C-alpha cells in the first residue's frame, strides 16, 4: 500500500476559539490552497480549549479527511503547542 503524503501541512494552534471561526478558517484554507493545486492537510493543535471549541474541532475532523487533530491535556501556551 502506497501512502501519499500531502505537499503542504498547515498547523493551527487553537485555544477557546469561536467554533464558527474554525469552520470559516477551513473553508478559506481549502479555497486558497486549492488554487495552487497542491495537496494539503490541516493539523489543529487544541491547546486545552473548553468544550465548545473542542467539540467543534472533533466535528470538523470527522467531516474532513485532510484535517487532523492533536489534543493537549491542558493549556501549554502557543509556543509549546507549535
């Protein structure tokens, strides 16, 4: 089985973000990267967010094959999340 790796990986650190912003971000990234013709993945790093953000990230991950989620056990801060 041949594994195809994406040409571009985009890492987004998230801490208590509005769920609507997360959906809009995915749409904008897909549109912008789609214009280049490159394959891509989006990796969200959940830096200890509260439930609304965490639930939205899990939902987005289930709806989009190219979106991955890393959930940290607590808030470590932006630098550590990156």
